C-alpha cells in the first residue's frame, strides 16, 4: 500500500526559502495547512514571507545544520530545495567551482537528511522532499558540473529512501526542467512556471509518490534513459532544449 503524507498540520522546513522555488514552497505549504514552516536561508533577514519562522542555515556548514536540527526538532517534513549552479564545464572550469556544486547539492543535502532523520522518526516518520532536476539525467555544455552534482543527488535520494523506510519516513524526488526564477536567469531557453513545479511536488508528496516529474521535459528525459545516450545528445545539439 502506498504511503501518503498529509500537508495539513505538517511542520515543514524549507531550505533556500528566501527566494525562487524555496519561497514558493514555503508559501504553498502555509496555504495548504502547514502548522509551522521554518524558512531557512543563509541570510534569514532577506526572508519576507509573512507567517514563516526564519531560520539561519547554510547547508554546507555542519555545525549550522546540527544547530538547525536542534532548533527545529518538531519537523515532520524536510524540503531540501537549496542548491547552486556555477555554470561549469568538467574539463575547463575551476575545480573549486565543481567541488562547490557537489558540496551543496550532494553533501549539503545528505547533511540535512542525516541531521533531521532522528527528529522525523520521533515525530512519526514524516517525509523528505528533495528538489532535483531533469539534469539528473542529461548533460549540457556549460552546466555539466551541475549535471554531475544532480545525478549524485538523485542517487542519494534513492539510497536514503530505502534506508529511511524502516522508520516510516517517506522520501520523494522532484525533477523539473528550467523554471522562471533567478536561479535560471543565465539560461535563455524555454522556462516553465515555478508555481506549477511546486504544486506538482507537493501533490506528489501528498500522494506518496517516490518520484515526481514536474513537466513534459523531465518526463521526456526520464524516458530517454532507456535509449542510446547519443539520441538525447543529438536532440540537445539540435537545440531541442
């Protein structure tokens, strides 16, 4: 039987909640009946959403992550939204930028899950929503470091889903293409409505989905994994994306 999660009455923590998708997640959670929403950001003074509890958090700072887990010990839903892209290529970009992408997207997400798993267990199991990307599954010139980091984050999500099942914690992966936020300001291709991606993620979470494909591009890329990689490579070179 599929496990479901009620957003009504949930106590949620959203990382990177001062702007973009994170701010939208916090707002939608309040609208859907969350009892409390911790809006976490490196600069909590920039959080301008009424009704949330601002929380200072840099997910790459282990001590700060532990402090956040102590402060927000009543959490039943962890939304790992914070992420970075340094617009890197694997062969020519500064290795420090490549490492930073992995440090945030992979290791920062893992640090959050490890720190909050005990609280989720104490609070009945709860749920984790990891915000991933269609780039978990495809490379793109100029963002290949991000591709590697998101592919690793996808693998992490699949791993912790199995490891947290014994304590009754649901783990959902949200994959999306480019959406119109400042995060993708450097991308001049088509962009979706970020609110649609947030709604899809929360709907899938509430329905107990292990994986949510927020848009047609994510669904297309996921299907392409069964094909020879050169097929998708050719589509990318032809400007399909």
